[in-house]
C-alpha cells in the first residue's frame, strides 16, 4: 500500500473533527460577511482579516482531528503560525474602532507585534523540524513531542491575548466616551470568553490539570460564543451599510451552528458510553472463552495466587509494556479491595492493606497513611467517603506530575526530574517513597541508563483507579497500528486480574459513521441557511422591502406619483400602505402649496390689509384704554397726599404702582395702593389733643380694578378727614370712637359694591404728646415696629377681614404707645411678593415674611434704602407702597412740605427712573416688551454709576449679547462671572461672544468651563468642537463631535464639523 493510500485509509472522523470544522466554517463565513461590506473602514478590514486567519487556524485542528497518521502532527505549524497574527489583527480592530484616532501608534504596534509573531513562528518551526511525535489519546490527535517550545509559544500567545484582548480594549474604554465605550466593553467580554479562557485551558492541558479534550471542546464552544457576540454587536451598531438579509442570515447561522455543536456534544458522549458498554460485553465474552470480536487485539490474565501471567493471547513484540500493565493490575486490585472493606474496623484493615502493598505503590501508600494520621477522628463510612475524595484529588496531581515528568527529556531527567519533585508539594509523599531507591542518578544503588531511570520513576505514578476504567496504551509511539484501548477487570472469586485490549483504530472506526452523518447534516444546514434562507424570505420580506426602498428613492428624486405594491398583509404591508398614504398626503399638500404660490401676491395683499385694519383698530382701542388709565391716574394722584403737618410725628410714604403706560407723550402709572395722612383735634374745645392720622391700603385687583378701589378709598378717607378737621374743628369724640365710625363708613361704602371691590388697609391715630397709638388692621400685611435697630411685627394674628367683606371677627381698636425714636412701617403685600429667580423660566415667589424685617433692620428704617434692598432680593411682582411713621422727631420746614411720592410722580417720572432700582425695573419691562435697545441704554446709564451691582451687570451682559454687541458683552459678562462663576449659561454666552470676536483661546476657556458644569449640553459641545477645529486641534475636535453624535445621532452640525475635518486631513 502506498503512502498516499495509507493516509486516505486513516481519515477517520469524530466529535473533534465536527467541532473544529464547525469553528472553521463559522470563522470563514463571518470573515466573508465583513470582507464583502462596501466601503469598509480600517477597523472592519482588520476584523475581517483576523476572522479569516482564525478560520484557517481552526482548519489546523480539523486536519489534526480527521487524519489518524503521524503526519497530522504538522497541524501545529498551521495553528501556531496563524494564531498570533489573528490575535493581533483583532486587537487592531478594537484599536481602530470606531475611528482610527491614533494611526501612527496603531501602525507601530501592528508592525512590532508582526515582527514578534514571525520570529516566534520561525523559532517553533525550526524547533519541531525533526522532532519526534506523540499521540494525545484523550484529545485524539497527533502532536510534536516538544513540550518546552510548546510551553514557550503558549506563554507568547497568552501575552498577545493580554495585549490585544485586554490592554487595548481597556485603553479604548477609558479614551472613548458615551455609548461607544460600552460597545468596546462588550467586545472585551467576547474576547475574554473566546480568547482568554481557551488560552488558559491550553496551558493547563499542557500540564495535565485538565484533559486535552476539555481544551479542544472549550475552543469550539467559546469560539462560537465569542463570534456570536461580535456578530450581534457589529450588525446592530455598525455605521457601515449592511443589508437586512445579511443580518438575518448571519445571526441565524451562528445561532443554529451553536445549537448543533451542543447537540453533537451530547450525542458524542452517548456514543462514547455506548463504546464502553459494548467493549465490556465483548470483554466478558472473551474472558469466558467465547468468540473474540469487536476489535480485540490481546488478552492478558494475572493470577494473584501464584503471581503468574496467562500470555496465550499476548505478544511482547506487538502489545503494550507488560511491566506497566502488571503495576496497573496491582493498583486496580488494591483499589477494589480497599473499597470493598467492611466499614467496621475500616481504618485497621486499610492500614494492613497498605503494609502489604507492592513496591511501586509507595507514593500512594505514604499518602494514605499520612491522610489517616491527619484525620484520626474519622471512622467507618465517613472515613471511606473522605478517603475516596482524597484519592480523586491525589489522582489529578499524580496525573499532572506524570505529564510533567514524561515531558522532561531523558538526558535531563536525573537533575530536572529531581528538581521538579522537590518543589511539587502536592505529591511530596511520592518523593519520600522514591528517596530510598533514587539517589545520585542511581536506582537501588545501581547506575542505569537515563531512559530506564525515567521509566522506573514513572512506574510510581501509574493510575490508581477502579475496574473497567479505560486505559490508552501503546507499544510504539509513532506506529499508530500499535495503539490500544484496554479495560482491566478484577475477579474476586477467581482471585485474578485481566485486561482485554482493543485496537484503537477500531474505536476510531466505530465513531466515524456517526461523525460523518453529523458533518453531512452540518453541510445541509449551511446550504439551507446561506442559499435557501434568502429564497424563503424573498417573497415575504426581501421583495416588499426592496419595493418600499425603491419607492423611497423615487420620492427622494421628486416623484410623488409612486405607489408601492402591497404583496402581503403583514407589518411590511401595513408599512407600504402607510407610505402610499403619506406620499398621497405630500402630493396633495404640494398641490395646495402650488396654488398658494400662484395666488400668493393677492393673498398677501388681502392679509396685509386685514392686518392693517386690525392694527389700527387695536391702536384706537389702546389709545382709548390708555386715556381711561391716564384719567384714573390723574384722579388718584391728589388723593395720595401726605397732609401731616405735625412737628412731633414724621410721616413719609413711597408709592410704586406696577402698571406703567404712556398717553400722548406723557408717562404715568396706575395701581391699587393708597397712602393718606392728616391731622385731627379730638376732645373738648377747651381741652383737646392733637392726633396724626395715617393709613395704607391695597385694593383687590390689577390695573383698573385695583385703581378703582384705591380711588374710592382715597375719596372716602379724604372726605372724612376734610369733614373732621375743616376750619380748625375740634371733635368731641374719643380716638376709638372716631376710628370705629371711620371703619363703619368706609366698610359701608365698599360693601355697596357687593364684593366686587374690597381693600385691605391699616389705619392709625397717634397722639402727638404722649405717643399713644390707636389702630386697626383689616387683613393688611402686619405693621413693622422698629425700635433700637430691631424690627418686629406689631400685629400677631388676623383680627379683621378686608374692608368690603363680612368679617367673623368683631371690630376692635388696638392701642400701643410709641417712645422717642420709635418707627412704624406699614406696607402693601408688594414688599413680600418677590420673584426670587427672575432670570429663570419658572417663578420662585418669596414665602418668607421675615425677609422684610431683615430689610428694615439693614436699611435702618429708611424707606428708600429698604426699597433698594427689596430690589436686590428679587423682582417686585405687584404694586409697592411703604408708609413710615416716626415719633418724637422735630421736622424742618422743608421736611414738612416733602410729599415724597406725590412730588416724584406729579413732577416728572424721569426722576423716579433715575433711581437705580426703578431704572432696573423699567429696563426689565422694556426688555419684556421687546425694546432691547432702549433697555440697554437705560441699563448702561445705571451700570456706569453702579458697575458693582450684580443684577444690573447680569441683565446688561445678557442684553448686550442678544443685541450682538459682542465687545460690550465680553466686558460685562467677564465682570459678572468674576462675581458669580456658577451661572453656567453665561459661560456659553461668553464663549460665543469671544468666538465672534476671533478670540478662540478665550472662547475655548469659557466653553470648557461650561463643559465642567453641563457635560452633555449639545450646543456647547458643538461650539467647543468647532473652536478646536478652528485652532487646528483636529483630534480633540473629532472626539467632541463624535460625543455629540453619541448623544444626538442626527445632529447635522456635528456631522458638518466631521466632514470639514476629514476634508482637511485628506488634503494634508
């Protein structure tokens, strides 16, 4: 038979050939998916090439699993030659995803890793050129007998995995922001699953901690799982153009093949069990003298009684090493005897067995004896169970030690073998057992060859397992016709141990038909998924989608007459029908738009005429309304009169009505607050007392309604005062009675309006000489009593309802006594109703009634200073009136004639606006009315006088920016941000203003400040990206623009910036 015929006859399939072929096909097809994508980016090219190399790498395992011939050991040249380039290209995929941000660094990294890979592969091929081969029975494939170089390559592979599958992804996760870093994290997890675990398993399998079959199984299963994750991530998050069918076929393919791998694994385990059962049946028949079949190659029996072998069907030249078989016989016999001992007296019986054990059992014997010493309290059944666990654990370490010793070359065995055992603590009792026989490279004091020494030592590390355990045996490593599978049986009745050996090739031939069927099914599944799946979906999915896409393209080209055919009544059919309806709506809308366009001039003229008429009508109504306002304002002004002429009691008041308007060039105001003072003489004509009267009121309602109430109150109160004090009249009446009659008269007048006009008010009568004060409060804000720099409320609770309403509280006049320097401050609720956040969209109204007390104390009772403090706290939302009464102050003639508010309002409104607080309020009103220019002019005048005022600076900076006066905006905004750097929006305004002036560095600084406060503000991110682009810092600009697209994938400004950067980079 020729060599070629010999190779073909040894092509035998099994589970590993199926698994390896599955991985090979998966990698090749996934590589094809990536390779045939149009306009691939750099990262996709590396992923495609890496998948292709991994596919060829898996083909090496296919070759090894299929061919049962020593030549198959050269599969290692394929696997070692391609695994390093495959890993480094997948690492380059991560380093360049989604963009190649560091091209120079990535190129250098790739070149260095390629150089290391080439030298490593060359070193491996050179080392294994003439190396002997060996067969891994548990993995069922050939390999080079070159463990040293294999372990070195395994360490290099692990280093590549660490760099490319761990270090590079972690670097990208730290560098990238937003959703992309989580995608990289998912890639990292897939690499750890598909790359790191198999590499670790490879190192462990080399040492024997796990079987080689577990390593190969992990490669297949975890490789499939990793590619499944990568494919899902790529198809769902790739920005490159992929087809819908590609996603369906790709995901279905990986899913189905993964399921097939699991099913085939289960089937293979059943097939292995079936072989063991059949082999035991054939073994029993052969030992009973029946027909020898089932591939039985030899039968060997050992009689324990006379220590003799039955070698009738055993040939020393063809069959395995008899010495090792004898040791295995004795070990199996001991194992069965140990676990057949009675639980009663188990420790003593076990000790006796150990004393009678054979010489090559020394390591196990010392280990068992040591276990008994360490567990003196264990007895009977418990001792037997724990011993079983200990022997299972020991068996693993013995197997590892056997592999490590077997991998040492014969010429180095004496020194390196000894060195290994000295450090192997898990099998230290074996070293103790060997010390008496192995000394100074001699065995039992005799000098023997290195090969014989190695054989003698390894005989101590033979397996210690029960009967019917499968043994893989060989006579000649490289002669695969002399490979066997043996089963050992201990017969207690006959007191002998037997082994029946089966041809290993027969075992492979037994597994071959099933594996062949599985591979044929795999081929059918691949054909169905790749070729028939698209046909299955063509009529129900692909064709309708193509029709819909064609319709969309025609609409994009301007064809609104298109109608998409509806093939099936499913979701896509519904979508097509909705598309047709949408196109019809657009077509009808365009026709209407065309009609509008054709008659636009006529319709604009008609609409303009209508608008002009409405504006003129509105202007006439406004003039009429302003006339009513102005007349009411003129009527109200004389009624708010500070008529007090007392030299002992000072009364001053301040009146700021909220409604301001202009009528025929004259500016005026209107509101519901009222302040009135006067003088009365009460008592006997010969013995009367002088009193100062003062009142402050706030009528319900806005503008005209409130002004009407104030007008009525002013008329009634001034009428009562005129009637009570005319011609130096002295009223023979008490203060309490006068206030009572005054309340009843005023309340009667307001009640006549049936609740449509009510007013809150505080009335005071103060005796000039004694300071005794009489007052009542009709649901008016509490009066403030200011004494010795401390402000408190004079009232403590509600005692009377508003004037004009029924009150559940009986009317009552309260009294108090003022001392020299005491001050009463009465005010409307405008002093408390402050908007604390006037610059924000949502109002925050002050609810702290003690805020006004603090203003009184800080302002030291001065109503002008109090007003200024109120303006600094927030924006006034209502009419504001303050009445100040001070007892015990001698007034000058000038002060006597001072009528604060009247003179201001009656003489000139410009004097009122000259006050900074009024000017600020007026400027805000102008801004709200859309008069930005006028508001800026008024604020600029105040700013020039009080540049340190934060409210003026804040509003002026904002208005200057809106008016596009960027030079002024930069000046004022910088000044404001020095005082209040926490207002993040102003950093954005400052950045834009500097950008408009060409001050890019200052603009970047401001934008970065804003970024620290609002890291996800898209407008600022776009501005900052563009600023870095203007400064030629393209990497930073690109990073920020990419972050914008993570937050808002449809942001056109970010896309525009990226296109500009790409154009600049491509030109350079």
